[in-house]
C-alpha cells in the first residue's frame, strides 16, 4: 500500500479588503465627536454630508429681497420686473492626506501579531489620531488666503479693513468669500440712526446680506470701565447677538472663545456668578462641560486663533465630503522595494449659507489700561 504523504504549505494571512479597512478607520475616527467641539456639533446636528460631486462646490444664496408696491382702489397699470435675488457662490474642493509605509522586514517581524490586522491596526490607529488632531484645526483658518490649499474655515470670511465703521463698534468687513464680496453696501443703501453707524437704522437687505458681524471689544463705544476684553466682553457679545437677531433673525447657538479670552471672562464674573453650567445641549450629551451666558452656550477648544471669539449658527454651516466618510484609507505595495503603502485622505469643504449668519469678537482698537 502506497504511503500517504502530507504536504505543508506556507500559510499567509488573508489580506482584508479595502472596505474592511475603511470600516475600521471609520470606527477609529468616531471619537472626534468628543475631541472637537466644532466637529461634534456639526455631526450631531446632521450638518455633515457625504458623496458630494462636481468639479467644485456650488450653491446659490439669496442676497436680495423683492419689495412691495403700495396701491389704492382698483389695480392700475404697472411695470412687471424680472428680479434676480440669488447669486452663484463657488468654492474649490480641498483635500488632505497622510502617508505611511512599512518595510518588508517590519512585516515579517510582526507576522505573529494576530495576522494582518495586528500591526495594521496599530498603524491605522496612530495615523487616524494624527490626522484628526491636525484636521480639527482647519475649521478656523483662512482657506481663501493667497496660495492657500486649505479648507475654507471661519477666517475665510471675517476679513476687515482694520478699523470700525464711523460711529459704530462694528468693524468694516473687507473680504471675498465664495467669489462674493463681503463688504457692506456693494449694492443697496442704508440709513443709520442719528449719531450711530451701521448696523443701527434701516435699509436694503442686500446692503449687508453677505457681511459678517464683527465687534471690536476694545471700542470706547461699548462703555466699559476700561476698554479691554475683561471689562467689555459682555457688551461686545450683547451687541453682536442683538443685531444678528434684528437683521438676520438668527440667535447664535454658541460663542467659541480662545482659551485666554474664556479664562478672562470667567475671572471677570467670579464675584457676580452670572455664568451657569449648561444643563443639556448637544455638546453636554457628547461629554463636554460648557457654560452659558444670557442663553448663549460658551466653550473653547484647541485651534481657535488667539484673542478672538466666534458666534456661530450651526444650521447655517455645512461640511460636505466627496467620499462616503470623512477619512478613507487606501493601500498599495511598491513591488520594487516590497514596502506596504498606506494613505489616509479626505476631500471636503466647509461652507456657510452666508457670512451674515455669524459673528466675531476681536480687538480692532488698542486696549485701554
């Protein structure tokens, strides 16, 4: 009887599909909700959308309102108008990636660590953590600056002339966002109250429909005991909120302050105890502890520029992604060297319905002492 022989073949770990890697990386990036105030709010409110296409991001904001005509008695002959109330706004898509490789030797050294996913999990965990730590700071930068390839963060529409409007505590906007000028009065007219400048008074919606509210917290018009943040931040906040409500019919959801400004604000109210701890909000449900002042949630996080505070209306902000998730992973192998190549990437853009739905508190004038 012939002897039976058994041949033992070299066993290799099955390589997971790219889909499996992407599911893994999606689970890894989920904690960004707790690490990033901005991203946590956007995701919890459904303001992050996926699988967006096109050569660029395009939307059509309404920048003008039609006006009614007074009539009396029977209708009379009158002119019919064809009014253009919307403009095309366009932003380029932005992309980020992070790349790493493993040598063939490293692969062999770690071959006993639970197959492929052992060493791969370590790499993806490290890459995703580093990617997100940098990615979350992009929400605050100026992507429209000359030569910038970054996402159009908040600073992309808050540029100003460096001085305030005559007889006003508000800075004069001077920027271009999504191809549209943020300056006041590009079209339309405005009549301010006697002795005061914009935003007091009345006029055409189009006069300010693409202009953000920027308050100079060092301005003497705020009437604080000393013209600096510590003594005037409440006045500045109230100015911004009041006129955002009057002119744009929105109340900002949150005031995001830089760490130094939040510390000074806390100290300024220590005796009065007018800060309250937020009892329930999207952020508190995500594990954050936030404060509240006059109904406005107040928080801070890493990445906010020094000495500024933002007043944001979340439903007017959107993060659109071209991929099916915020970050995707790709893999390949360099046949010449045997190196395993891993890349994390994100193709996305942040955009707002209009800069006029948001505010900023910053030092335009020199602080008093």
